[in-house]
């Protein structure tokens, strides 16, 4: 039975659970369940703190897990990314009072509060910035400066709303671009192939749509250039030999532009339909 770690709360938990549901798995019914068995798919899910997931997977006790790239790197785990999941995007940034710092080199000899000690230690090491005191906090890091325990913070920034409310300003380079990832280890990766293909299918189904249209044969080359699909579009003969029917996958967010372009070329009966599930 494949054993998969899923965030039990926080920013990633709802979307992770929804993705697994869309991938055909049966998760927990109740948010307090610690684990759940899906007998049809021969999978057991363990609902864990996102921060702990890389540790469990890295030690080989669980086969794969969903977590954030920032948490994976912070954990110094043996686990590695096998798939980006297309949600939970954030950046990891320095911030402090407006105008106080412009460059992280100015942090030498200063105190920096963060929940990501491992990640930050390695970053300072790589940049050759020494003598920074790291203050480990569990959350609400933005309050650390006002409360006097740090001179700067390093934290997850998404919209920037939390920093703004705390009266803080970003400085320095992007420390890390994070996103939700599926992690595993080399020993377990083969066993997790079906899970990977299913999650990949969910992302494709969310981002792509199916397009069908009828095209006069003389515009076929131009039409197919607009809808090349993944492998190659399907071209079917029609009763009227001067027309063909074309079927292809297109990016969902470009659907209306593509339909307009095809119509202008002379294609007709242009239909776009949602994709329910995919194995690429
Ligand atoms: N506002 C956000 N937007 C996007 N991703 C975020 C945001 N906050 C956190 N994340 C990402 O979600 C993951 C887990 O962070 P989360 O805040 O859920 O965990 P936590 O801080 O340990 O838990 P909690 O905040 O519930 O105490 C991390 O990879 C992080 O980058
Ligand atoms: O840029 P924003 O869109 O405002 O998002 C960033 C905030 O979201 C997370 O906080 P969370 O709600 O997880 O609380 P925490 O600090 O206690 O982890 C993160 O730690 C930032 O504080
Ligand atoms: Mg948080």
C-alpha cells in the first residue's frame, strides 16, 4: 500500500485535498482524522503538518508527500521534488522598517527572525554573510520587529498584505520562489508513478480544454498551426470532401482568442469543452 503525506492544515491543505479528490482518491471525511485508507486505490493518506512532511518522506517511512518547496529545503531532508503542483506559490523575502536596510549584507551583526532557520542559514552561508543572529519563531514573524526581538525578518510573502499591515517593507533579492510540490525519495519514486501521473493529469485537466471545429481543407495548415495540441491534432474526414473535422487540446486561458482566430480563418462549428480527467 502506497503511503502518502498530505498537509493537515494551513495554506496548502485544502487545495492538496481537492487535487487528490480530483485525481480519483478518497481522502478523509472529517478534518480531525489523522489518516485515511483508500482501499480501491491501495493508498493510505497521513495528514501531517506541512513542515514535517519532508522529514517523514526523507526518512523513507512515507512514500511521497505534498509540501512547499520552502519547507522541503528548510527540513534538510533526503526527499526531493518529483512534481510541481501549480498552487501555493509564494516568495521568501527579507523585510524591515521602511528605509532601514537596502542590502542583506547590512544584516551582519544583526538579528533576523524567521520560521525557516535551515533555509536562511544556508542562504547566508552561500552569500558569505557572517555573524547574523537568527531568531526562530513559529509564525506571525511580522510582529518581531515592533516587539523588539529582531532587526529584520525573512518570511513567506504572497500578496504582501501582511507586511503592509505590519508597516514593513521588502528589501534585498528574492531568497526563494516557492510552490507546492510532490516529494519522494529515489527508492520510492517508482511506486509513486501512478500518483504522479494522476496529479499531473489533474493539472492538465485544469489548464487545458478540448477544441473541435470544421475547417475547409485549404485553411487546414493555418488552422492547425493555431491548435497544434500536444502530440498532433486529430483530423477526420467529413462527408463534404472539401472540409475536415479537427480535434485538439488548447490552453484554457487562450480559448476565446483561439476561437476568434479560427473563425476569422474560415473554420466553423467551433466547440470548446472541458476536460474531466487526463493521463498524459
Ligand atoms: N499566504 C500564502 N500564500 C501562498 N502560499 C503560502 C502562504 N503562506 C504560506 N504559504 C505556503 O504554504 C506552505 C505551508 O505554510 P503554512 O503557512 O500553511 O504552514 P505553517 O505556517 O506551518 O502553518 P500555520 O500558518 O497554519 O501555522 C509553505 O510552503 C508556504 O510557502
Ligand atoms: O503576503 P501575504 O499574502 O500577506 O501572505 C503572507 C503571510 O501568509 C503566511 O502567514 P500565515 O497565515 O500562514 O500565518 P503564520 O505567519 O502564523 O504562518 C506567511 O507566513 C505570511 O505571514
Ligand atoms: Mg504559515
